[in-house]
C-alpha cells in the first residue's frame, strides 16, 4: 500500500521524503539533551540550596516564635501532633516516587517501560488505577493500622520497635532486615529514575546527578528532622500540583496543537488506524504506530487491555511492601495527632489519585495524539511526558517537567532518610548498643545516620546504574523481595492470635519461594536468566504472587495452630526517651474516640475503594472502545480531579496552621526586639536554674553546720535549777 508523506499533517515535522520513500524521524530527541547542562545543575543545586535554607528557616521560626522544643522526640516524631492537611500532603509526597515511575515506567516489550505509549486510555487507567488501588488499600488498611498504632503502641517510634515488643528479638532482627531492604529499594528507585531523567533532559552526568540530588535533602533533614521533611514535602507537593494543573489545562483547553478532548480523540483514532502503514522506514521498531497489540480492537481508547491487566496485577499485588514495610509510612502515622490520622490518610489517597491519573491522561495520551516519534529507549528513560511538554511548550515545558521530577524525588527521599535514621537510632543503637541513651545521644546518632545514608544513596545509585538496573525493573521486583512480610506486619496490630514463629517463617519462606519462582519462570519461559528476561511480565507476576501470599498463608496456619492471644500490653509499655509537652486535649487519646476514628476510616475508605477500584472500571468495560462523549467525560474528570485535589492540598495545611502563621508573623514584624530580650532573660533564667542545685546544696550544708554548732554551744547556756 502506498503511503502519504507525511501520513498526518499535524505530525509533518517528524517525517521527510528520502529516495522516494517517506521516512519517519528515528527518535524524538535524536540523542540530544533538550536542555543544556547549566539548566540541569541550576535546578539540582539551586532548588537544593533553596529548600535547605528555606526549610531550615521555617524550623527556626517555629522554635523561636512558637516555642517548639527541639528534643530527640521532636526530631524523630515531630511532636506527634501534625494536623490533617499536612499529613495528607506528606502522604502524597511519600508516594511521589511513583511519579518518577510514570516518567520512566511503562509496560510491554522488554522492560522498556512504555505503558503510556502503548496502552493509551488503559495506560492512564493502569498508572492511575494502580496507585489508586495502592492508595485506597493504603487508606483502608494502613489508615486503620495508623489508628491502631495510637491505640496499641502510642509511644512507639518505628514499626520494628512494635515487632520487638510483641514478638521478641529474633522477629525484630528479621523484620529490621526487610525494613532496611525496603528503604534501600525505594531509595534506589528514586535516584535511578531521577538521575536518568535529569541526564536525558539536560546532559548532566548521571553519576553526578546521583550524588547531587540528595544533597539539599540531607542538609534540611539534618537541621530540622521529621518536621523539616514535612514542611519541605508540603512545598514540593504545592509545586508538583501547580505544574500538573498547567499541563492538564494545556492539553485539553489551551494548546493550539491539541486544545480539546475532541481533537485528542480524533487524533488517537487516526494514529491507531488499522490501515496505517507501519513498516520501516515510515515507522521504526519501538515506535508507537497503528493498532495496539492486546487492546480491544487495537484501540488506545479502551479499558480492555490484556497487557494493562497483567501490569496492574503485578503492581496491586507487589507493591503492598512499599507501604507496609516502609518505616516512612509508620513514622508519618506516629507523627499525626490522633484526630488527624484517619482523615489525613483518606484525603492523601484521594488527592494522590489525581497525580498519576491527570498526568497520564494529559501528557501520556498527548504524546500519542501528537504522533511523537518516541523510541522504546526514550520511553524507558522517562521522556514521554517531557517530549509532550516540549512539543506543546518548547524548552519551557521541559524545565517544568524537570522541576516537577526534582520535587517528586527529593520529597520522597527526605522521608527515606528519616525512616532509616529512626530504625538505626531506636532499633539498633537504643535497643542493642545503649539502652540508657539520653536525648542528646539519640539526636547525635540520628544526625550521623542521616549524613551517612545520604552519602550511601549516591553510591547505591552509581552501582545500580553501572550494573544496568532500571527503575522499571527495580519497581516490579520489589514485591518479590519484600512482599512476604506484608501480611505478618499487618497482622501484628490487627490480629491477636498472630504468633512470632509464623511471622518469621512466613517472611523468610515467602521471600525464598518468591525468588525461586521468579527465576524458574524466567528460565522456563525465555530459556535464560538475565536482567532483561527477569524484568518481563510473567516472571514478575509469578514471583510477586508467590512471595506475598506464601508469607500470609504460612503465618495464618502457624498462628491458628499455636495462637498467641496477645493483649498488646508490652507494646503499650514502649517508652519515649524524653517526655514531650503536648497541647492536645486528653479526649483525643481516649479509647472510644480512637474506635470511632477506626470505624470512620473503614466506612469511607471502603466506600471510595469500591467506587474507584470496582465501580468505575466495571462501568468502563462495557463501553469497549470509548465514544467521543465518553472520552470527553474521562478528560473532564481528570481536569476536575486534578484541579480540586491541587486546591485542597495547597490550601488546607495553610488554613489549619493560619493562627500559628499569624503568631509567627506578628513576632517577626512587631515583637522582634521583645523576643530578643526574652531570649536573653531565658538564658539568664536557665543559668540561674542550673546554679540552683549547687546554691541549695551549699545552703543546706551551712544550715546543717549551724545546727551542729548550736548543739555544741547549748550546754553553756543551761541555767542550773536551784533546789
């Protein structure tokens, strides 16, 4: 069949005639970085320095004008009084590492990660539905667990502290190992995705990016601990959501190249036409062209996709671990005030849904609608959204994407620093090295670990890049490695019969069998065990399923045979190093209030889960290939959800903290001299208080000496009584 050149007028710039043939551009970026290295270093170092200074400054303001005591407890738990809006913002930011997955993740052919390019509407559904399933399971289960922490281990600092209190030392060591593995895996995903995209967009050396990206995070985390990471996470979330809204409106309302759901719909119909010629040189291997294999009628406009279904199952099953076994989520739950925990987790889940859903629906589908000549390699390096942004906005679009990615990586990275620091400090140092450690020693160890793990993050990324490990491979392998611990960790707070033997055996056996299954299926299916082969769908799916469910089954069987019948008495006896003063009302800690919060999160979490995970797909499947009206509705939902979610996550923390903000501003601009004078008085009072024990001791000694002297002198003054 003779083909037109170009096949589509809207993509004319990507085609040219050569020797009588129509030739498609071999790649979008053609081996060139979209931006120069100066921009890359400016973003990494500039934003890093800004957040290091600004976040540290905010922490200092809170200490100076609000009176926060920067103890070891405050450093690692933020005073256990964080409100709903900020907790929701933190939950969103903690899973923003999945945003780097969207940038460089995908599906299908060798782990080249092309889901946005190969699945169309199913791609946006999988990449938004997958995190949605995770977040709403997160809301339904981890939201409940967060309440149970307040009820059953109110003074805990880490998940492993609770493990040791309930199941003893052996279980503690096993779960500590898995928790460290989780933090290392998540950190690896952050830096692999972040450094790859920065390198591809700007040409910055990938190894330099690996070390420079965490630099600013380490600085402000060292200065302000968990509260600093929460404040930074909020600012990062604000920037991510602003950029998100810009792109969504650009694709569906403002762009001269697209600009409406109708235009996007018609373009998607054209590029996936069965009559389209897709042989070389009019299209090259790895580029999106014509009908999609595995999708209903080869359409991009469908939820019926076999490849998308498999990819979704791997994510649903395998990524429990990145939530339940990541100490960062437990630290956030511990830091929340009791009345904010359940609401913060539900709100965080709802707002998070908007990020992958809106981004995939705009920039992912936009790349297809523009017929961009992206290759499998470019998609695998996370350049699908960047290519769409450049096509629509020029270099300004790639700068926005680079900024968005940097915010996502650093936001989640700060959470990992605190998570690892807490484990090392409380579960190793305080538990096995110095059980009588005081607050100053705990604080010192926490900061040493943050600095050390920050350096380790960079070295880890360099090693994995050298080994050729990709973000997509690491992401899909997560469930195989740590999935076996998910059910035991959940049972720890939710099931009184769960015993330690079952937890230990389930975690170890599940992991071993999962890895064996993963490698065996790879060998059987592809005849070889290589990095590329192990990253394919069938081995990953089998390994994830076996690891996760074996761990659960083994634990259930062992616990039913020898139930523990635990009453959580020992977990309630976990102690704090320093007593924190709190302004929270006593009724927030009452059992009835916590039970009410648990019922609330179950009711609303289950309701939203059924609507988004069950009802929405069920209503979409009968539609087959979407009509124009249905796709328009889909786009409107993406725009509305992205806009409303962004507005809520930006405004709510400010509204909740408005009185504190006013108090700080008043102190800065009206009472600064008074505050300085008060600082001087406080210093003098502290000196007096420190001197009081010595003065009192001297006074008592002098008083005792005077009494003794009186007793010696007393006989000289006795008057004889006459007979």
